[in-house]
């Protein structure tokens, strides 16, 4: 699918393996299974309603991403979200060029994955190519009864220390891509970030 007159709607996703640049490139990263693909599909669903308060319906089916998915979202301006599969962690750095913003997802219901996520986040924040990128850390799956609170996760990964040492502007949000909780805030962050930074 392609853009039709810049209407505020999702324009579709396709598998591409090139690292082509976009005017508003946003990287979406996180370990396997944190909900990256579902997040992108949900953002496409809430765009037409604008306020994100409508019923999103049942979550669409997803499967682990192998490779990279590019999705264009038109919300005031075009933002290209490049989702990289968690299994591609060792070569994520190949895609850092031209990155205006970074969405980093953490599974708030999986404490055993937290250390791996923390190591990845440290690597991203220390990457020279991402020094000017705005960063949004998304604590996903807060709909599950076993999720850790944002305070617990901030303490476990020493987030205040990370933020104090990082060059990037870092924001955090608790979301549920499954239920749609917090997704309008994600969209607003993307719009604000790419209005000033893209």
C-alpha cells in the first residue's frame, strides 16, 4: 500500500531487508516476545479515530518478527516505524543510521527477561549513532496480573542512573498493546517527537 494524499491513517507494513532511510525514521526494538508487532498493528488501528478511545476489538494475530518490518504511519507527517526482530539483536546497529526516535519495549510481566532487556538498553544508549535520538521506553503487558510496577522495574534496571548518564532524552510509559492502554500516549509522543526532530 502507498500514501494517498497524506490522510491520517495507517498505510500498511511490508517486509524489507534493506536499511533505507526515511524522513521520520523510528526504530522499534526489544527482545523477542515483548509485543512489538502487536504495538504497530494497534497504532494503525487507533489512528483513524485520533483520540484512541474507541474499541480496538480483538488483538490481531502476530508471529515473531524475523528480519525487519517497515510501517508508515501518517499522523500530521509521515513516520516510518522500523521494527527489528529480537533475534536480530547482534546486528541492530546496522540500522541505527538516520534514526530520529527509538521505541524500546520491555515485557513488564517477565522478570527473567529484564536483565537481557537492560543489557540491550545500555548498548542502545551508549551507541554514538543514537546519541541524538529521542527514546521512549515502553513497559508493556501491564494487563497481566503478574506484571511488575514501573517503580519495581526502574529500581531493578537502575533506570534513574541510566537516564542521568544518557545523552538522549528518555521518556517512560506503561502500556498494554493487548488492551490498548496507553497507546494514544505513544502516538502523541511520536507526533511531538517527529514534529520537532524529523
